[in-house]
């Protein structure tokens, strides 16, 4: 249902909070919520195109992985999640949306670190208008800076522990860039909100899925497409020196797809004629990805 947020005059979507559907501006949680106090929770984000969540099952699988990783039972079965999502997406004022799901370990009546024995999790979901990359970003690529990866040791879980990502993103913005590329102990881990691929001598290089990076749903698609089209690729640790001498750098995420990173720390990525421009392997992957997207959108809703 479309509601007007009267202070801003902008349409407001309905959100879901612990079983209720209500306008986002009216949603309230306790200040003792463990998500607020300890970042004790997990989340998911996915795009919705023409009111169709993009690869919802892959995101719900990852939500389950994240919940299991922090020892929090999933509060909903898959059908119940899908029902919540369906209602929010159908009632939103926009056809293309960004869908956010979050589960925390709930609000106790005191501040105490161990798991509380009988606390209900807090379940929150909302949709916002989808922000897509501009035509210029697609055509010319984006700028990135490198940042020391100071995150904790379970980056494979999509937790609310995002302060290092926030600081990394701000470093990118301060440098007039769109993404921060995280480096840990001399090796590429991922972007502050994306996975990173490197191309060298025509070979697509991807870091392995381990505790150092989020297992991206788009990362999986890109590698599936590389296999399907027999593009040369290797999954292995990528040293900082390889990142800095790459022919191409890509950033992948479900909301923005595959984007070229064309400057790194103010220097053009690539060599010769191609320096500072999206490369040929990238263009090929974008074509495959666009075909995959069209195929997905034309299939029946699961
Ligand atoms: N995050 N790595 C990190 C650290 C991320 O935050 C994201 C996406 C990805 C890419 O995952 P996927 O391909 O499934 O979108 C990788 C979303 C956009 C976010 O937190 O807002």
C-alpha cells in the first residue's frame, strides 16, 4: 500500500516487524535489542525487478548459513519468508526495489552478553527504491581505493558487524570513489559491499570462498557463466601485487551486477590502450550476464 510520509511528501513503503505490517516510520524496536547493542544479528539484501525478487532462494540459503553461523535458529520456514517478501514487494510503491531482511537475537530486559534463554528474535524486513548504477558507471567503470581489511574472522557470514565496511566505504567516498577493495595480509579479500574479480592475460581470477569473504550470489553466477562459456578462470588466492598489475578489475553484487573498476588508488587499471577502460573480458561477461538475467526473468516465478 502506498502511504505518504507527510514530513517529506515522499511515498513510504510498508515494512514487516515481528509479525506486523506497518509504515516504516512507525516501526519501533527496544533499545535493548541485541542487534542495536552488540550487532548480534544477520541480514540479506537483494534487488527486486518488476516486483520479482532476484534469486530469492540463493539469498534465503545464505541467510540460513549466516543464522547457523551465529547459532540463531531461523525464525521462519522458507514459505513464511516468501510470504513476507511477497506482501512487501506487492504493496510497495515502486516496481524495482531493494529488499532488506534482518534477524537479531532479540531484546532482553537487561544488557548481558551470553545468549538470553527465552528471547524472541527480532525479524525486520523492508523495501526501498532500487538504486542502479548510472549509464556512465556501466560504460566507463568506477573508481576504487584499497583499504586494509580489519574485519573479524567470519566474513562468510552476512552479519550486522559492518563498522569496518562503513569506514572502508567512507574512505572510498572521501577519495571520490565508489568502492573500497579490502586487502588482508597481502591478499585480496573482497570489496566493502561486493566481490572482486581480477583478469590477467585473459584469465579470470577469483579468490576462493572461505572465511575471508562473503559468498556472493553474483560471484556464483559469474563463475557459473565462466564454466558454461568455457572462459579461462582460476579460483585461488590473489596477491596484492596481482591486484595492482591486473589487466581488468571487476566488482560484483546482486543489486549492481558486474561493473568494471577502472581506477585503483587513483591509477588507471590495465595497460596500454585499455588502461582506465572496461576491458574485453568484462564486456564479454556483461553480455553473458545480461543474457542470464533475461533468461531468469522470463522463467516462471518459483
Ligand atoms: N552486499 N561482499 C560483501 C561484503 C557484500 O556486502 C556484498 C553485497 C557482496 C556481494 O554479494 P551478492 O552478490 O550476493 O550481492 C559481497 C549488499 C549489497 C549489502 O550489504 O548491501
